[in-house]
C-alpha cells in the first residue's frame, strides 16, 4: 500500500535571481531559466503515471506546474486525459516571513542581524512580531511551517494508498514536508536543500504516522547539472558519498555484511557509470571501506581521476550480520523467527547473532566520518571535494547522523547500488547541508531508483 510522492520545487523566479525573500509574497514570477527548468522537469517525469497533482496557490509554483504539465501532455508524453488536473492546496504555500518579504537577504541580515542569525543557525527560535488591529501577534515561522506540513500529509495521504502523486511547491515547505515525513523537528529545517526545479521522491509504505523513506533528495541532473552547486555559505568541504555497485548477493537478496562479496558485472558497470557522472568533478582525495565491493567501485571511479590516491578506512566497513550472513530472508526467518521483522521495525533493538548491533556501527562509522571531515578541513586552505565509498548500512548511519536523525530513523534513507549523495560543509564552523541524496539518474533508470532491492 505504498504511496509514492514526487516533490518538485518551482523554477527560478525573479526574486530568486535578485536574492530576495519570497515567502507568501506573490509578486515573483518565473524567469526564462525557470520556465526552461520546468520544461526539463516535465521531460524527466515522462513515463511516470500520476494519480493526483497538487500545487501551491502562489503563481511561481502554478506556472511551474502548468509548464511541466504541458510537456507531460505532449504527444510523446501521456495523453491529456491520463494526466490529472492539478489541485490547488493552501498548505503548499511557502513559509510566511512577513517582516522580510520583498527584502534582499543582504538587507535582512543588516536590518535584523539577531533574527537572521537564528534563521541560519537556530531556525526554530526565529520570532516575528507582526502588528495587527487587536495588537501585535508573535509568529514562530518555522514551527508553524512544520505544523502546516503535518496537516498536509494528514489531509492527502489517506486519499492515495498505493498511488503516485506529484506536489509542486517551494523550498521551505518542501523541506518541512520531507522533514516531518521522516521525523525531523524544526531545529533541522536548514539541513536539507531544495534547488529550483529539483526533484525529490518519498515513499510512505503505511501512510502518515509511520516512518517514510527518502528514495532520493534534490535531483538536478535533468537540468543539465550533474551536481547542484554549493549553496551560499557552504563553499567549504564537499563530500560525495557513494554506495558500492551491485553484487550477485544484492541481486539475490542474500545478506552480505562482513563477507567480502565482489562486484558482479552489473556492479562494475554501475561504478563506470558513476565514474562518467563524476568525471568533471575535481576530486582532491578519496576514501573507501577496505572491503572489495566498495574498493573496486572507488578504483573504477578514480580511473577518471588518475592523480588521486585511495585511502581505506576500517570504520566504514559494512555492518556484521553475524549468523545471518550468506542467508536469504526466508532462511533468516526460519532460523531466527521474528528477528528480521524486528530489524525492520525496531533496528536499534536487534543484536545480530555473532555480529554487531546498530549502536556499534553508529559509533564506529560516525567516528570515522567525523575524523575524516576534521582532517580534510584542517588540511584545507581552499574548498575541497572528496569521494567516500561505503555500504548500505554504514551510509544510512552517516546520513542519519548528518541530518540529526537518530538510529531509529535508519530506514528513512535509501541507498541504491552506485548511488551518489552530496554533503556540503561551510568554510568555517557550522552544521553540514545534505545537498542531494541517492542520485541514481546516471544509471539509466530515470528519476526513480531502479537498482537492486537486495539485502545489505
């Protein structure tokens, strides 16, 4: 009964181009680049049949929706009668920032320095006192936006079990929708990025109130840019987190864990496709788990970067499944009844027999990640880009940590074979930004992740 939700941010607008705060302000319209981006979104979504389409009432989102629908309804897309009419939903409006709307971000920083600092560093604490006929009203824009996002999910998800829906909205509300879907609080508002015309995919296996999965975050390859550029303020360290290519055991659904299963031919091809995808990215260093499947993936990517050497880090090894290793799910259920269900529902409670638990993997993988970040920042005198190749479980642990999620939200992050995720750090101190996650468009499957759904 999975509901798939495809989220799109509107195309570049006049206020985006001028670096102005938009919010509820409806004066901003798409630029020529924004209209082209909307057409490119429509082309990227061809072949996906939508059961419903929802859009924000603000004109920059409505224009994006109309433009991408014109492409979907073109002769080589779906016929017009198979593309539903968009429904305008008020809860898809952008965050309301009434004291700032229309101002440039530079003006906001100058006129409201303390509030602007909260906006960037502690968004949940941002307050605005707005005058009204019965006296001033104190607004908490980010918590209010999260309440709006929850209300939207509660409204639309029950209407679409086992269906695919499209939402076209804005940066702030999209981030709140993604955050609430996986249990993030307003404090984490700034950790996820949404580019103009970026595409994100969410899966709700059991509707609202149960954990959702981010299948992909902020895809931009359809816009002609393999990787989105760093957001303002995050031109420090960029790390490209890659999952290894496919193995025969991935394809069979057999648990690998600590067993050193090599790539199969599909996996090697995925690594070569990742190499092509990243060949124009200037790499300064490369890290990998020492196991053969990520190491070979990294080596194939580095064939396009012959001057970059590869360093192996034990802390990035895959979780040890102990006595589950080498077994199919049916065999695990036979020998350890109920434990596979517990692993999926309550991963923090499971001790792998003769293996690891999630807390142990969490401790070693995050310690290794934080150490390599600190070393890369210490050694850098200018922005650097690094490649890090790991595994399904260890990558999920790292991603959970980066966005402020706990181990219990481990399953909220999909990692396809050969997928690329992008993490940006500011030049100085500050939290990282998850720029994009689980990019698999370079593997030929389009917007959706069509890699093997096999075991870890």
